């Protein structure tokens, strides 16, 4: 929340004037209506004393404000910058390319801009991203029988020792010992925050909000379980997940078809499959799930299994509430749970 009086006044003037230069710079929560807007919203302007200003839409959302239906503020801060999207597409079109300044110029992007924006989105520079993709290709080819020397040359390393060192630093194993699976990680934008998706070309392994508590441990457990190397990359599963989530948030999809990898005990998987059976726009309780799977004494264990779900939204653990009607908890945060349930209820024609 923004508390600087000078900034508050500056942003209020921008809100009154619908100044487009401030779009994405701040978000205004309106206490009298409980909604929040971006700078150029065309709705009737509130009094200054009724405004609370935030740096991000997530801050407003997590403070209990709901997004304005006129200006759709959630779509502003969460979008992946166009420069990043274009560069990711360029890497995927030619993953083996060793990038030079002329390549950036051809795309109309300065290399320093690419470095900064990639760091903001992915936590790594563009060069690190592109190098990881090249090494990912090398890893895959080696595990499929290609010689180390061929991959050394294909990735642009003239020295075998340099290739060995680079491979080990990024992948964790020297080339001759590469016998693990590769998991690819990518970020995707949603109206309620960025998410991290991890998949192979065959299935989605993890989908979580990037600020979920314990996310790093989740990823580490996943890596250890499969003796996997996790690289940055965009798979067909990522693309399908992104498309289906966009359709979901635009109220154009009520069921998901992306293939999933259920990583858990047989009991946990039984609970997750039960979650998938909760109809869109409806809710149930742990007791209700216990009844549905004929395990009436396992309510607490069902709650633990629900909390262990690693594929948010698609396996809809947000549809589980307390038996008394209270929302209960949610790994992605209670405001996100409210948003998801309200979205589904509205699509289903349910009102408060």
C-alpha cells in the first residue's frame, strides 16, 4: 500500500485525469464500493479520502478489493512484457542460437532491456535463459544416444572441458552421466498473479502461484523424486495450459483437458481425482469428499491431501470449503480463493 502523501495526491490527480502514463504504475482501491481500478478507468471518480493506492493489483486484491468490471485492472500488471514474449518465441524458434547484439537489434530490442525484463519475470537474464535452453537440447540428445562431442560442437563450445563445466553447472550432471528426465519450467500470467508451470512434453507436473509458501521445497521434492533436471523452456503442455487458463478466466471454459501427472500417494491421488469431480460453480467440504470416496473417518487426511495438491486451479482444491460455509484456507491465498469461487459462481448464474 502506498502511504506517501505526495504520491497519493499525484496518483489521485492521475486518476481524475485518466492519465495513461500511470497505467500499471498504481491501482486505486475505492473504499466506498470495495473495488479497485487502474489509472484510466472511466467510472465515476471517488473522493480522495475514499481512495487507497497500491503498487500492484495483487496488493489491492489481497487487501480485500475486487476488480472493477469496467476497467479490468487485473489484466494490467500481470501481463508478460511484449519484449519478453517475443524473445521467448525467438528462442523457441531457434533454441540452439548463440545470441549476438545483431540478433537483438533485428527484433527491435536492446540487449540491456532483454536482460532487465527477463530478470524481472524469470529471475535470470536472457543470456542465462538462452544458454539453459541450448544445454537442455544437449541433455536430451545425449540421453537419446547422441555423442558428447557432437553436442559440444552443436552448442558452440570449441573446448570439451568448457562444455563439460557449463553442462555440469546448469544441468547438475557431467554429460556422460546424464540419465535423468528433463522437466521444463515456464511462467504464465493470470488475472490474479503469475504462476509457475513445470512439465514434460507429455504432462503437467506442477502449477502454482509464484508467491505460494514453500514453493521452492515443492520444486526440490519434484526434482529429487524424478532425479530430474529442471530447465526453462516452453513445451506444448505449457502452451495448452496457458490457453486453457486464459479461456477459464474469460469464462469460456469450465473443464480442463491438459494431461496431468499426479505426484502423490495412492490415497492423495484418490482425493485429487475426487476434487476433479466437484462441478464447476459448486463447492463441497472435506466431510463431503470423505463421503464420496467412502472414507468417512479420513476427514483430516483428506484435508492434508487437499493441501498437498501441486496443480492449482486445474485440480480445483479451491472448491473445498468448511462444512459451516466458511471459506477455509487456500495455498494461493484466501483472496484468490474468493476470486475463483466468485468467477465460477458468476459464470454458473449464481449470485450472493
